[in-house]
């Protein structure tokens, strides 16, 4: 791009997530950047929907830091949300998902 702006496109990925997983963390000094969850691909529907949280801890997901949710339906879901602590993916019961992030 001519204006020098970097558009986040989800250049990192984590595949076959079936349990709560932290896929990215942000350094304590926010001047070093942030991370962004771009897309969730539900591979196995399961019996409940899943969610993503802005936290660097597996057990840190709460309603206060939830950044996105998806149903228990196979498909691709755009989240495109910046995170300041990290990205924790919590698939629903029986779900398997893949995510892209920066």
C-alpha cells in the first residue's frame, strides 16, 4: 500500500483447537504492539458455541473481556477485534476450531 499502513490479515494461525488455548500474548509494554483475532473457522460443530477472550491466561475468560463468540455451526466467522493482553480461544463442548490472528 502506498500510504504505509499495515493492514492486519491474520498471518498467524492455530489449528485444531479443542480445549481452552492461549494463542497469543502481548508484552507488558503496550508500545510494543497489540494482537488481533481476525477469523474463527469452526471445523467440528459440537453441542455448544465457543468464545474468545482478551486475556493471556487460560482461566482468564470472563464476560468483561470477551471479544467474540460463535455458534455451534460449521463455518467461518469474522471477529476482527484488537486485544491488549492476549487471545484465549475457548471452543464450545465438542467443538474444534482453527483461528487466524496477528
